[in-house]
């Protein structure tokens, strides 16, 4: 019992520490080109987990719009967005962090969803039902999930 309690406290302490270091969605600093220089969490991203997030429908679901040769084992790749092979050559880590957090800062008017954003959505349902969820809504990805996706994108180099 004692060991269990100690473990539970250790786990709690870790969770709080991670949360405290995380940059909240509203506090993300985009530069004039839409890049985000500072890590959202201070914890390096895990590229393998990033790949899973990009393939998973309930998470990033990036491949519903983008082709990625390195993720060819996943069943469906859309062509709405550009192919992401070589994204790690075309963009810096800060650029990619900005694109994944809120692509509209880099590509105004893009249909790519903002993954780390909690307010400012246009929800036509609001006026009609008055029942839409109150903002802030949870972001589509956590700060660490964004970092994981960015770490995977940085591995996408040509040749
Ligand atoms: C609804 C479709 C859609 C989804 C889902 C989507 N994107 Fe995009 N993405 C786009 C479009 C369209 C562009 C091109 C920018 C523009 O609109 O001009 C783009 C651009 C990009 C770019 C820059 C392209 C380049 O390589 O030059 C990157 C990187 C990117 N997306 C990554 C992602 C990642 C990672 C995810 C998942 C977390 C994702 N996208 C999900 C549509 C999408």
C-alpha cells in the first residue's frame, strides 16, 4: 500500500511538472512567417510516436490530406495537401512547429486544421442551437503530440 501511494504521488508530481512547462495554446508565439521558435513542452519530440499520430484518424489524421512515402503502410493517403516527403529539408523545425500548431499563420486561408488552438473557431451551429460547446475547446493535439509530429516531419529528408 505504501509503495502504491508513493508511486501515485511520483506520477502526479511528474504530470504537474510537464503541464507547468507546457506553452498553452493561447500563449504560442508565432513570428511574422508563422514559425514557432520555442518548443511547446521543452521535451524533445518522439518521431515514432509522431508517425503514429499522423496515421491515426482520431489524432492527426494527416494522411487523409497528405501523401508520405515513409508512412506507406497506412491504408489511405489523400492528395488535398502537398506530399510531405522532404518536408524536413524545405522547412526548419520552428516552421514545422508553426504549421502543425496553426497552419493558418503560415498559409492564410488554408483548409489544413489548426492542431494547437482552442478558440476563434467559426461554428455556424451556435446561433441555431445555442448548444455548441463553450470555448475554449480542447486542442486537437496536446503540446507533446505536436512536438512528436514535428520530430517525425524533421526526419523526412530527400534521398
Ligand atoms: C484537411 C486537409 C489537411 C490535413 C488533415 C492536414 N493538412 Fe497539412 N496541408 C494541407 C494543405 C492544403 C496544405 C498546403 C498549404 C496551403 O493551403 O497552401 C498543407 C501544408 C502542410 C505542410 C507544408 C507542406 C510542405 O511540405 O511544403 C506541412 C508540413 C503539413 N501540411 C503537415 C501536416 C501535418 C503534420 C498534418 C497532421 C497533423 C496535416 N498537415 C494535416 C492540408 C491538410
